[in-house]
């Protein structure tokens, strides 16, 4: 019954979409367009492509708002992670271009390493345009039959455009294309009011408002792929090669008119191609032999990799071309948390991973390794690579306040433009799953899979392989060991969060009494006593708070507790990251001997086996493990404890 209801719902949705799409279609004469459509929203019908894309970005952000204002980058938020600075620069480009600034006469070039999100960014722009063009706000109208889908307003003669500006407050930019100019004279005797107009929809599949060009062998590449060529069959019919109706208007530039042209690996194309594109962005015109200038309004978004860009920079004759580009670097993310989100997205979409369980740190350890390969060593002696990884993930690192992070980033502006790509990591994970017989992948198995991928990669030299192997060791020692120990230690408690909160409350009571120089009422005996300094120091020493620095630390804790209290919030472990670590370590120390005792016996007795099973069950039910990964985690932590 549920399947039938679901099927009926799908059919209804499809039917409603088809009905709505059919209803959105509009066609009529130019007279009807200027009388019925334009007066409703004149500004919408005079928008150029940059302004249209900027309006689309704002429309999408508003659609996703849920009552809360979203940035113009909202279109990318579900697919691209950890490159917010690059995405902001892209949206700022469209904002500036839409305002009529000279930025609108520049080609947007996305520069970055492979698998960094450049293509995905452009795909999302194209999908956003397709969706927006089906809304009332994004309605576009074109001259029916026009090969470049040009605006109907181009039909208005220049002598009357000032009157349009006075009437509607809009500026008409652009010239009628040669094809429509011939039609106007031959089919309508110059009466542009009778020219047919239709609503158009942006669609990459239909080559309407979206064009894509990918380079191929330079020796066979033909400029006709961009600007079209003579249609010999039409020449035989019309008898004149110079007639626009005898031209094949199939070039990518014409498909992209009114929307967006994507140029893949743009710096691999011939220079003559580049001059056509840059003239188009600068002048909004294309020159084709036998025709006058063809006006085209479109946004060109190109992307390329670093190797091609550096090669391009070395040729001095390219300076003029570079001057007409707005270059936005799209690096890999340097936050391992955001990198793990990328893997989670790729994993969820891959059939290979559908029935495979990943332990809770599997993607994070892969992400830490990837970020390590992208970082450059700091000149500061107190900042090692592991601290850098944590800083870039927004974690607290002693001696590095938030304001310091930007200075650390500024030390190496090109960080993230090289290193392991998400594709490299996902390929390694796929190979590990293929070899696995358990349909379960642990963090250690992920590290081993990455090790195999490094060893078998023919592109790396021996030095790079050794360096990346060292990063795997750092990932295991400085990150995975800490994470897995915390999980196993927490699983030793029936209710870790409750016990930790109780210990936090006790610490806070003792600190307040110590700072106020007053006694504490014992909750069990009801007697007054001095604050338990021994307990306070045993907690604080876990995070290396010195005796001379304890007063400052305690005052900071109380201050944060008061802020939470005044805001009507409870002071919890998450309210203070350093105290969070101290409380956890204090509790773990209490249970360390228990864990050693439970897991050290080669053949545990029935009582010990029950405790082991209880810990494993809590790992599964509370911390995201399955039976295989929980057992491996217990064995691994036992090994670590035996080495301490």
C-alpha cells in the first residue's frame, strides 16, 4: 500500500510539473509583448546576463532562507564545502558586474587544482539558471525563431529607445542580430510590431541560454565550434553565402546567449579562440566574415588548472589577455571537517558504498591526511603541522587565539592549491571496500588503503611518497589515536555525558567557592568545608594549567559560566573547550585501569567478557560503530594502553 501511495504521489508530482510547465509558455506578437508583459516588470526584461545571474543567486538564497537571511553563496552550500572565500569572490564578481561596473566586461576564470570544485561550481550555476528561468521572477522572453534567443527589446529602433527609457525607466542595450534583421524585412516588411515573441527557458540539454566548450586536439580544433560556419545546404537553397539564413548558428557562443558559456580548460584552446572570447566579454560583439558585428549578451565562466596557467603566464604576449580576466582561485579546503563532508557527499552518491559501514572516524582520518598534504610548514617553531590542521578546522589550540589564524593563513597564500585531491582519497576508499569481505571499513583500514594508493601511484617520486607516508603516521598518532581512545573510554561509562556534567558542576562549585574565599557545603554530610584544592588541581593539570596560572584560568571559567547564565543557557562541556578536555581526561584516568584489566586477559573470564560486550554495545549504539569496527577499536586501544 505504501509503495502504491508513493507511486501515485510521484505521478501526481510529474503531472503537476508538466501542467505548470505548459502553462508557463507564452507566445504572441511584439505588440502583445510590449502591451501585456513589459509593463508588469520593465526592469526584469532589460536585464543583461550578469544581472540575471546575480538576481538568480539572491532568489535562491531567499528561497532557502526559512526566515533567516542567507548569503548569496547559498546556491553552492549543499555541494561545495570549505571554499567559502572563493565562493564569496565569485558572487561578488556577479554583484559588481550586475551594477554595470567594468567587471562585467571581464571573463571569470576559476583557477585551481583538479577535483577542487570548479566544474561543480559552474554546474550549480547552470542548474540554478534553469530553475530560475521557470519562475515568474526569472521569466525570459526572446524573439521567436532567433538563433541567439535575443531580447525582443532589440526590435525597438534607436530613435525610440529614449522614449522607452522615459516611459519605463529602463535602458535598452544591444542590436538586432543579422538573421532577425533579414527576417524583419523579408517576412514582415519592416513592421517589427508583428514580429513573434515567445517565453524562453534556460536549458543546457536544449542548448538554450547555456553553452559549453571543451578543447580537443589543437590541430583539428575549428573556430566554427564557437561561431558557426556556412551551411552549404542553405546556400544552395538561398543562393547567397552572405545571407545570415545560410549560416549555421550552432556555435557554443550562440547557445549561451542570454545566459552562461562554460569554457573547460580554457588555456588549452588556440589563441584565436581566446581573442574571440575576450572581445566578446569586452565589447559584447562577435565578428563573423560576411556579417556585421553580432551582439551577444552572455557571461563567460572558464576554468583551468595551475600547470596550464603557469605555462600561460610565461608567454609575454598573454598579458593583454590576462588583463581582461577576473581570476578567482578555487583551492582545496584546508578544514578536515569540511573535507570529510565532501567525502560523505561522494560516498552517499556511490553505489559501491551503499551497503558498507564506515566507522565514525574513517572519513575524518582520510580528510586529515589530505589536508596535511596541502599545507606548508610554518616558520614558527611553536606551530607544527598537526596544530595547523586543528587551527584550520576551527579547533582551540593553546597559544593561538582566533585572531592569529588569519596571520597563519597569510604566511602561505597558496596553501590548498596542491596536495591530495578528494578523487585520490575516494579511489583509495573504493579499492579498500572492493578488497573487504566484511562490508565494514575501519579508520585503520582507510589509512592502509591510502598507504597502498601512495605506493602504487606512478606519478609520485620517492621523496613525495615518503613525505605522504609520514603524513599518514601523523594522522594516526595525533588524531586517530586520540579519537578512538575517547570513544572507548566514553563507552566504559553507562552515561558518560551525565557523569561528565556532574563532574563539571562540582568543579564549578569548587572554583566559585575558591575565588570567593568561602566554604563549600558537602552535599552528602551537610557539613561546611574548604574548597577541594586537590580536586581542582587534578582536573587543571590534565590540560597543563600551571599553579601560577590557575587563578586566571578559574576566573575565565566563571566569567563564561556567568555569560551562559545571563543568556538563560546551561553551562556545559561545550561551553569551554579546554575545560571539556580536562574533564574528559580526568574521567578517563579513573577508568584506565578498568579498561586494562578488562581487555588484557588473553582469555577473559565470564565477568570480564560481559564488561567487554557492554563496552562494544555502547560503541555501536552511541558512537556509530558496527560489530566489526567496535571490536577492532577495542583491540587497537588495548594495544595503545599496553605501550603506555
